[in-house]
C-alpha cells in the first residue's frame, strides 16, 4: 500500500481502494454483507475433501 500511495495510480483512479474483498463488501454492500455473515456456513464439496 505504501508503494501504491507513492505512485500516481491513485490520483488517476476514481473512488476508493480496498485492501481486501471483505473490506470492499462491507463498505459497498453493508446489508448484504451482514446478512451473509449472519447465515450459518454450509458444507461444500471443498470442505468434504478436506481442502478448507
């Protein structure tokens, strides 16, 4: 992020820069994010194979 701040890229971009997808979702779609986080986690094929 320090290198990004020193570059001219942020001056040319409009809007905000988020470090994580979770930060972006919480800022841009707070209701959807809250609803999603409130739901119980469901089993996935990835979980069943022990990949998580």
